[in-house]
């Protein structure tokens, strides 16, 4: 049986802002955000696209990383997401 996987993700919203969250089903969560059923923050900023996705073995690790990213400045988040593309670490 497969171990559960948890994701921490950063979305780029239509207005250029970032949204960070965590989930155990990245595809369903992204679909929910883009259908207006995700976070209130992203509802008026659709479409959104993932620019960083990290995987974790535990929910608490994913939630901890979400908090770390949310505490970053916009510049730090931009640097983090740019690094994802530069390293060919492609989001879903």
C-alpha cells in the first residue's frame, strides 16, 4: 500500500499575487481553485497556476512548510518559485 503524500504548493494568481496552501490531492485542489471552490483569496483571482509544488510524507511537515512560505516576503516567494523552474522542478 502506498504511503500518503502531502503537498505544499504556491499558486500564481491572475493578478500576479501568490497563494500558498497544502493538500493531499494536488490535482483536485488545483481544479477547485480554478472552479472557484478553493480558497476565498483565489476566487476573484482566477485562473491560477502552480509555480511551486513540494511533497512531504506527513501532513504536519506540509503544514509547517506552508507556514514558512507564507511568512516569506513577495521577493522571497518569487525567488523560490523561479528556482523551481530553473531546477526543472516542474509543478503539476
